[in-house]
C-alpha cells in the first residue's frame, strides 16, 4: 500500500518536471497544428474570423496548376539534395575520421555553413551565381542564367542547400562512425579485407542507424525548403513559378494574398506528403538498417 | 518496436515544426504612459520622421516618440499580427495597397475630424479613404514617376537629351541610336505596374479598372494595346530581358553606366543621389514621354500614389496618437517632411520644400520639372480586392515575359483574375 503511494508521488514529480516542455509543445506545436487543420477547411478573413467551407480549399489547390508545379518543384529539389547531399556528407565524414593533420580545423570548416544565417548564405551565393557579374560565369567563361533560367534554378538552389547542410550531416555521421568498435576493423584486416570491403561490410552497416536518421532529417528539411528560394529567386523573377516550393506557395497565399485558409490547406497537403514519404522510409529501413551491435 | 515508435513520434513532431512558420508574430504596443511607437517601412525616411517627432516632442515634453523602421515584407506581417491581437504601433504608415483591407475591417481610427480635405492634394485624400468614403488616415505625401537619363551616354551616342515634349517614338528611336552607337542599353523597361505598364496604359487612354473600381478593363483595346507595347519593348536589342533584371536591377545598370534610361519613383531620387555621389551631374530627370497617338486624351498621364499616417481605432494611447497625427498633417509637420528630401508632402503648396532640398544638397537633378506632372496625375489603381489580384496579375505578367503565355492569353488571364477577385469580394 505504502509502496504504490510513493510511486504515485514519483509520477507526480515526473509530470511536474516535464510540464514546461509539454505545455510549451502544446501551445507552440500541437495547438497550432490542430488549428491549422481546422483553418484549412475554412474561408478566413484577413484579421481572423472564419467560415466553414468544407473541402473547397482543397478542391481549389488540387485543381490549380500552380500547386502541382510547386509540388513537382519540391520533389525535384528533394531528389537532387537528399541522395547527393547525404552521400557527400558520408564521404566527408569518412575523410574527417581519417588520420590526417589538422582534422579538427577541417571539421570546423565543414561545420561553419551551419552557423551562418541562411539569409546571409543565400545572398553570397546569389552573387556567386549572378550571370552578369558572378564569379562562376566569369571564371569559367559561361553564360548560364543560374538564378533566372527556369531549368537551372532548382539545381542551383540545391547546390547551395547541399553546401549548407553537408557539415552538419557529416558531424552526425562522424559520431556514428566513431562509435564503431576498432576490433571489427582489426579482425577484418587480419582476414585480408581491403579498405573498400571494410567500408562495405563494416562501416556502412554499423553506421546505418545514424545514416537513416540523417536521411529522414534531410528529407524533411528539403520538403520544407523556403528561405533559400525566397532569398535567391524571390518575387519578380520570371523563373519563380518554375522554382517555388510548396512552403513558398503557402507563404504567398497566406501572407501576400492574405488567404490563411488556402495557405493552411497547402501546408496540410505538405504534411501529408512528408508523412507518406517518412512512412515509406520506415517500412523500407527494415531492409537495410542494422540495429544489432 | 518501442524504439521505432518513439522515432516515429519524433519524426511526426519534426513535421509539426512546419507550423512554426505560421505562428510567428510580435507586438509593437506600448502602455498608456506617453511613450508612442511610430512604425514605418522605409529606413531611408527614418531621419525625416524622427525630425518631425522631435519637433513635436519639443512642444510636448510629456510625450516620447520612438520611430521604428522595418523592411516592407516584415512590416505587413507585423502589422497584421498586431492588428489581430490589438497591439498595433501607436502610429504607422498605411499604403494604399492595404488601405481598404484595414479600413474596411474597422481597424483604423476615423480621421475625418482632423483632416481638412482642402489642404491636401486630391489624390492623397482619395488614397486615405476606405471603401465607405470616410477618411481613415492623415495624408502623408504624394508621389510621381520620373524618366532618368544618363547624360554621358547620350553625349557619347550624339543623341539629344529627352525633353518634356518627347513621345514614346522619340524614346525608342533614341534607344536604338544609343544601342547602335555605344552598344549600351537604351530605355530599360522592367516588369512593374506603377513604374511600368500602368503609365503607358493611362497615357494611351486605357484603364486598368473602371472608374468605380468594380470592373477589370484589361481587354479594352486601349489598355491591351499599351500592355502589348510595353511588354514588346523587351524584344528590342536595346532593352534588357527580365532575366537580365533579375541579375542586376535597372538602377544598378543605370548607375554603372550600362543603360541610358529608366523610370523610377521620385521617392528613390534623394537616396540615389546620396548613394552615387560620383555620378552627380552626369544624369538628370524629366517627365515621362507621352503617347504619340492615344486612343483617347492628350497622351499625358502618370500614376501617382500616396502614403497615409494612421492609428488604430482602439489603441491604448488613442488620444495622444490622434494629437500627433494632427501634427503630422499640419503644415509644419509636412514642411519638415518635405525638407527631409525623400517624399513630396501631401500638403498643397509645399512641393517646393522637396525640390529645394536637392539644390541645398548640391544634387544637380532638375526635380522641379516633375512637379508639373501632378496636373495630369492618375490615382494609383486600387480597389478592395487588390490584395488578392495584385500578386496573381504580377505572376501573369512574368509568365508573358517568360514566354509561358502569349500576350493575348496573358491579358485575358489578367482580366479573368481581376474579375474573379472582384466577384469574390462581393
């Protein structure tokens, strides 16, 4: 009897201690989430006030070419950034793990883009890619409209996105690689494995849980891309319709046109998309992620 | 399994972070203690606004006014969020783009009692009205558009400077000569409504909206012809493409000596003079060229817009804010604004204060000629549903430029977009 009472008190303390986080989460995440779902079924006034309209917002976005173009832009951006970005991050992580001089400095350099404000990153790259005065076109004697040619804009933004994220992903993967026990490699080299075989049969399976986390995070971040496009492409660029992402479309509907209901519908569609892709990854991971240590 | 579930939950939580985007906002309100917050969107005008505030504070030592300048995009996000939570800045600027949205929602204080319409230019007063015809702001300024030309390039090409009698044909001929002689751009026609095709439409006798704002007029022949003409300018070798403008704006091209002419708002001129001191005396401004064969009228027109000062209908410092608003609209307040050189006061007869500043600073630009344009100014195109159609129309124009739509398809699409937005509003 006495024991259960004590347990109850412990529970109470436990709830009390997590309360700040949980309350914050409810106010800042769960409540807006639920409210956004409700709003997506409403026609909203600019300064609040809403009127239930059922599926009208969804019917309108699914019927608009702009939405499908934005969806494709976003998916295309993910196809470019996620596999290439994570692959490059893995290579960087392996290199940073090697016995080379000054690797702490290299780690800092690779991590640096993560510390810089995305807006600053975008502005600098925008000038690097400028087709009239940019350093890339000047040095390589090109005439490419990196940020104005509808076919080039998404790859350009993808390059910047990969550059920005590579250090962070590499540091996560590096921690995964460093957790692998040295004894595996010793045993493998005794058995005459090449470095490539060691990578394939030891490093890759052992780092796969971390790789999986990085993959999911990168994918979600890429599906939510907004700031880079806003800064590098922006309003008034003729290539905007061929490069705006779903979240950019959400921004325009909600804050420029002031239609919060429509904006919410776009964002809910994005969440469903993220959910589906993430679910597929969780099913797929059983085939390649190794949790046995 | 438990581990997997936790991870899924974590992933779902990460997904909800998308909503962080829609949950931001901040308040700019102050308590009723004589401290007033005055929010504006143009940092270039901050010193001018501070000068007015200081003059007011000298007479009213119990009042303290803080001027806050934020970027254009952020300004409207902030103002909207603060309007919802009734914590608006005590005084703020209201653009005619947004006037109807805010006034019609009952957010702005009625300023009829402190505005004597006779004191201000008609356009400025019209822009301070809501859909119901009541005045919801104190007229701040009025603006106009100028043709900027680079004298050095004209000299180099041996072409005579633009005059007030210039027509569109003179401008395109000069552009061609300049391009042939120097390889530099002539008139740089970038995608813009107020500083671009609207002026051409009204010069040609066309209209964007009917007089009462209830009908779209894009497909009217006079309107459609002028839009085609303006967009068609880009086909010429002497005009940069919209891709070129995305890499470097018209003003950068102009002041780096790569283009001979472009249109700019008068509100930019003082900053341009200050930014490019080396160019002083090498460029000048004049009135917009007129249409040579208008469908209606004399071929003269220029779009004129204005900003108003406003306060919330139910602000905490309502009385103090109204008093300061009255000062902002007074001759003294308007004079200080004119002397800051950035905006032409809405107050009648004070245009010269703005013109004089340029001479006082030693800027060799003939801005006085622009004042004549107020005789034939056209009020900025606006109606209650503008907020909805404006971004859509802008996108359509860009789609025409990019070749995704033909001009005819595009004009029809603009007509439909505006018609639909108006219908939805009612």
